[in-house]
C-alpha cells in the first residue's frame, strides 16, 4: 500500500484519467514508484525478472504443492541448483507434517490416521507426478525433471540469479505470498472432513473444531480454566495474562492443584509422539499447561514443555516435547520411541508453557 500511495503521489506517473495501469510484475510497480532497491534494478530486463514474473503470474494454484516445493528448494542449506527428487519429497512431507493447518491440502495426509507414518515412497511418486512435472512443463520451462537420474534441476539461465541470496529472498517472498493467498481463499471453503487430527511431533497447533468435552461439572470442587482450540492463540498471548474472559471457551477441571486461570490453560493434543513411557500423553488427551516466561521457567532440561519454533523451511511450528541438554546441544525428545530426537538451536525455540498433567 505504501508503494501504491507513493506512485499515486508521483506527478510523473499520475494518470489524469484516474485509472491504474496494468504492470507486468511487482518489480515494474516498484520501478514506477521509484522504490526499487539497487539489486532489484539489476534484475530489470533479465531472465531473473522473467522468473519472478513467472512465480507471480503463472502459478495460479489449485493446490499448494508448487509453492511448497519452491520453499523446500529455497531452504536448501547447500544452495544447490540441482536436487534429488527423494530429498524434495522428504522436505515436501516435512512441510505439511509441521504445518497441521495446511495438512488437509496434501492428498496423502488429509485422511491418514497416522500422517507421520505415510511412506516416503508415496511422496516421491506424488511430487514426480504433480508439482515437479507441472513446474518443468510450464510454457517458460524454468526447471528440468530428469526421472532417469532422479533429479530436478533449475534452468541454466536462472542459476546465476538463484545463487544470490538477495534473489532467493525475492523468490521466497513471492512463494510465501502465493501460499498465504491460496490458503486464505481455501479457508473460505468448507474443508474436507478428516478422520483424525495430524500427528507429527506431538503437534498441538491444530485443535478439534468441536466444542471441548466437559471434564467436570462446574461446582465448588472445580475451577474454570481457559481452553484454546489452537495453540497459536495461546502462544500469541505470551506477554499477556491468561484469563477465562480472553478465551473463546472455558473448561471446568477438578480443583486438585493450585490452578489459576491467570497461569493455567487447557489444550487438546494431536498426535502420538508423546505416547510412551510411564506417563504417556495420548492423541486426543486434554492437558493442563502452565504459562512460563524466561524469568519464571527455570531450567528446562528434562521438562516437558510446549514450544514455538522455526522449522527449517522458515515456518512457525508448535510442539509439546521434552527438552534435553547434552553438553552445549539441545534436543526435542519424544516419549514415543518411534520418533527421533531433534537437534535444535536454542535461539530459534521459545518454550512458553510447562506440561502439568493430562485430564483423564
């Protein structure tokens, strides 16, 4: 909006008819508004501009697949321009499993009882047939799909641009925008019914859409705690005081602990990654969590906590895990031995609630 306002105020570009011109791409809008960065100016009239325009204008997605593939490629720490198809499939699967709100858009996962157990080979077949084939068969053909070698490659003319961090940032901005726009549109439609909520890494982000179960009748022996359908809502109130008035629902729980609606809240667990050990947290359990802050948390080592973190694809994800410190390294640990420990960067993770108990 700032760019458009600046353009409208520019006497050189103002249209006396009051009509807005049609621009080929966003770079040309910024050029007209005299808002291009020095790097963006170097892209004008090059294959780099054409590639960005392709992302803006040609994807027209009916699925999120192509944007997700782009995000996977951009997250490659090796900054390659040729990728193994199986590596792409693994990143593709990881994206949906760590973004439960988007999981319903993946045909292999939307009805899976245990999404995290869907075989990688199925994802290899899926990405070959839809996003990779479509991306490599577009009229402009910026990618090549070599199924014989098992590789997906960037067109030679784009590689020099792709190797520049500033260019990849511009590509990511467009992929993120297209993905956000797609899901914004799709949420206006009735989502398909799923057999069960997603289950990767003990996710608690995607809550049951039905009203919460009453675990106890309100009375003298109960206390009402806030209930959050979506853990992102709870995480967003990290610097606020939790209270029943601020929650869309309140749940009566037995007054067996020193609970306070200012510090405690209830969420519903999705997934089986913590279903193990002496005190398993099972799929569908309602659990009580206690808000923590950096000053009140104390040592997190060995504790089960709800965490907000940035995954390797740049998205914000949520999980309930045990924190383990080994030397100078930190890990997210599942109680279910079918799930591997995950090495984490402490700077990229934010514990915001401590697990108290499950409501049976």
